[in-house]
C-alpha cells in the first residue's frame, strides 16, 4: 500500500511540473514601431518635406516675436514621428525646387538627423 501511495505522489508531482513548465512562455514584444526625423536647417529658409509621396509637411522659417524682437525657429529640436523601415524623403525649397531626394532605412525608436544647410 505504501508503494502505491508513493507512485501516486510521484505521478501527481510529474503532472504538476509538466503542466506548469509547459505553460510558461517567454516572448519579446516590440511596443512601438516608430522612428523619428530631426531636421537641421537655416532659420531663414522655408522647406516642404514629402515622405513616401504620401505625407507632406512644412519646415517654416523663423517667426519674429513681437515681445522680444527676436526670430524664433520652431523646427529646432523638433522630432517628426514616422513608421520605422524604408522610406523615401524629398525636400523642396520655397520655390518648389527639389533640393534633396534620398532613400533611407531607419530602425524602430531611432532618430535620423537630416542636414539641410
């Protein structure tokens, strides 16, 4: 009888170990699939940026602040969020002349600085 009791305990422990051990699962989940663009430009220049021929935004020239009398460029230290991966960027000046066209690959959570000076 003692022998059956031991076998039942061993079988029960093996079942518990198998159930708990097999249910453990480790995954690596990427939370954000975004990257960032940062532009360095002259504060007096105005540009239009086109990403993948779909998304268009402007990089304006500096604006004169009436209170201080100084020019303020709001694109300095500004990050533009895009989807990570391969993309084509086109930059046009204020006269709609193409001044930059490049294909880039940018990884997730990375920042790419584009110099327009």
